[in-house]
């Protein structure tokens, strides 16, 4: 609104000058001079009003379009961030009771992890392949497409852009680090089943008859044994990986705060249910 006022200010001044001249002409006795001043006043007022109308119409049209673009952009960003957050939550807080569902409390648990806590986790714990080898490339590409689209990113603030670029850089580095994870023992409690729907390439993780999680993987012929195997982070990589994940979570938290993201809005079309109520 302040930017609009700066644009309109010259025209408003011209209108004021026009009305001032209009009233001055009443005090002029010479008819020719009075007529000249009246014409000048009319010119100031009419031309300025045309430009005022143009700038106002342009502002409201652009604002309406901007709101639509921001809504579109925010939808795809929020959807991508949700998948990324849920992906890392499964690393550190897997459950064996039911499909992993995020809540505000669980988000707080994830965002409370700092580098020291992550280093301790990687030194003491191992992770199931099913969780770490999920294919999240599509959501990374979706976010990248939004952030690098010049027709969309012009509506982002510099602060938002910095956080998004850091998110993309760190998650790319983390996925490279995953290739060096060291395999350990198998978990015989779990079985993997393919979704019976031929159009669905997801694999489902079960403990007996309880479905724990589901996901798609990089290739359809992913070795199920690899997904049921536990992996550790090599000792020499723990500090670097912990730092990357800590910064990634910090940037995601900052974006959620800056953009006022609420994963639990009822109008979401991608099937997130608010479990906090």
C-alpha cells in the first residue's frame, strides 16, 4: 500500500493544484486570464484523474493476481515441506503401531533436534532402510520448480528465497550422504507387500497385520531385503550429516513461521487430516 501511495502522490498533487487554480480563477477579473486559468485547472484535474484511475485499477488487478499466484505457490511449497518433514520424522521417531501421522507435538519434537542431539542419535542408533530410501525426488523437484520459476519467485522475499535455497542445497547433500550409509542386520519382524492396485507402485511395510508405513522408491525393483535392513552412518560422516540435517530443519522451521504455514488446514486437497483436535 505504501508503494501505491508513492505512485499516486504526483497525481494527487496535480489534482490539488488543479482545484486550487479552479478556486483562484473566481478572484480574477480579466475574463481571458480567468478562462486560461480555468482551462489549465481542468487539464490538471482531468489528466491526473485518468492516471489515478489507471494506477488504482492496475494495483487491484495485480493484487488479485498476486494473491492467486501466492496461493498456488504456497500450496505446492507446503505440500513439499510436509512430505520432507514426514520423511525425516520417520528417521528419528519411527512407530510400529500404525501409519506415521504427524501432529503438532511430533513436529515440535522434530524441530527441537539440534546438531549435538543428532550426532548422539547417529552414534547410538541405526535406521531401517524402508524409511531412509523413500523416493522424495518428486517433491524436491516440485519445490525446485516453484522456487526457480521467475514468474513465481518474484513474489518471494529475499529472506524466504535464502531459506528455500538452503533447504534445497542441504537436502541434496543429505541424499548424497545416504549412499555411504553402512548396512547392518535385518529386521525379521517386518514384511513388505506391494499394493494390489496395478496403478499404484507403493510398497507397504507391515509388522504382522499392522501397516506401519508406505512409500514409493527410486525403482520398482528395489531390493526388499535392503528395505528391511538396518543402516548406520559412518563415524567420519556423523558430524557433517548432523550439521546438514540441523540446518535443514532450522530452515524449514523458519519458512513455516515466515509464511504462516499450517499443515492442518481443512481445505487441503492432499489428504492431511488434523489429528490435533
